[in-house]
C-alpha cells in the first residue's frame, strides 16, 4: 500500500479525497496547515506528497522550498483553477506535477499512479548503463548527469524528461510523445508540465560552449536535443 500525505486546509475536501484514495488502496495522512505538512513531510516515509498552494502558517510553495535538499519525495501541487503563475512557480521549484482545484478524484488517482510508475521505473536497472551525447553523459543506473565531467543536479522527473529527449537526440520529439515517455501519461489541453520541466533543464545545462542551443523548441510541435554537427529545422 502506497503512503500519501495530503496537505490542504479544506478539511471536508481532505475527508472526501481520503475516502476515495483509501478505496483505491492508498494509505493517506492529512495535514491542514503548512507547518504541520512540512513536519510530516520531513519525518514521514511517504511515496508522494499532494500539496495545496493556499494553506495557513506556511503556503505550499514555502513548504516545497523548505523540503528541498531534505527529502526527495515526489510532489503534486494543487492550484486554483486558471492560476498559471502558481503552477509555473511550483514546477520551477521542483514539483513533479500539478492539478487545478477542484480536482476530479479519478484524475488525482491517475496522476498518482503515473507518478508512482515513473518512480518505480527509475528504480529498475537499465540494460544500457550510460548514454553520452557530445559533452553530456547520463548514467541510467545511478541516475546522474555529467556535463563536461561536472555533476548536474536534476530532480527525478527532470532526469526522466532529459533521458526521453536524449533517446531521440537529433530528432524532433512532439510534446505528446515526450509527455508519454517521461511522465507516463497523456498530454492534456493547457498542460504545461513538460514545458516547465524542460525550462529548468535548459537553465541547468546551459547552451553549448559556442552559444548554440542544446534544447531547441520547435514551435507548434515539440523539442529537439541538438547534436552538434547535425542541422536542426526550426
């Protein structure tokens, strides 16, 4: 049974979601304010944390920031419907996924299971231990990234996205395929998760030494990891 921390100051919503998740074979703990959520996140052994943005004492973004470097539990943020800024900031701070409120319990379960599959996939040994593209090398077994022999710190989700992109290095990968391969779910309308994860990866990797882009956006289609010496359309 997977352990979930559900942090939301809406007590009735927590009760309803807990009933639904329990019926789906999840073990759920609840927290109704940010300080309690942070304490439980740091001391509990959870598989996933579902974190609401708007909470008293500490908001969800503050909790997420204080968790960084202390626990690597995957996080799904709950954001007000249509509030793009909060969800973008959450993803930029390292959240793995988000759902707008009020959320459909069935979709929450689907997102939880997709995230759990990604975590379990990351723990399975890979047949190919390393993949190198130019000056970038990733270890598929250790899940580490080296850029010009210097370590690059990526979240688990960012690693999955980069790995999926490198699997098609030099090729344009549409967002639907990239979302399916790295996030293990279908791309939904107005879903910017893959864009924000790639934005963070871009910042961490930077451009090539000659100023050329490593990860290029192909407008209206998707992305390409540019292999130097190969031409990319855009």
